């Protein structure tokens, strides 16, 4: 993890790619929500890979609904192996990763987060 992390960024035009990945018009590239894993969309779970069970479309739709609440703030935490920005994301002060877990739309994975 870098020694310096920038402050939270207010996300402009947030969109959900799936249940744990999003984009903002004013931030380059995809943003991966820290601490969760969501079910994959149909056809996205590669053979031989463990994928979180569940409905990927329902998970994506849950994240889309959360991202409609403003403001959406992105707090960078580093980068993952795919070059995505890892971030804690909040909507109106509520942690999105924690909310996705509470909704049953994602599970805890990859990083410890306190909810």
C-alpha cells in the first residue's frame, strides 16, 4: 500500500459494473469495493475459479440502487492485481461494502473491514 493515499473523492456519475465494481466519470478506470465479493454476472465465472454463489444481476442492481444516493465518496486504498482502484465507498455516509453484505448481495472477502 502506498505511503500516501489521497483524500476521499466525490464520485460524479457513478455506475455499477457488477456487485462489487463501479465507475465514476471523474475517476479513471474501474473501482473495486474493498472487503467484499459479489456473485458474478452470467458467463463471468471462469472455469476452475471459485465464484461467490448467488444472482449476479440482483447484486449489480443492489449496488446501482445504492449509488443513486448522494453524495457518493470514494476513498482510495491502493490498486489490485488487475489495476483497479481499491476503495472504501460511502453513500450519504453509509459504507457501501457493509451495506452490500447486509443486503445479502455480497460476502466479506479479500480484506478485513469493520461494519
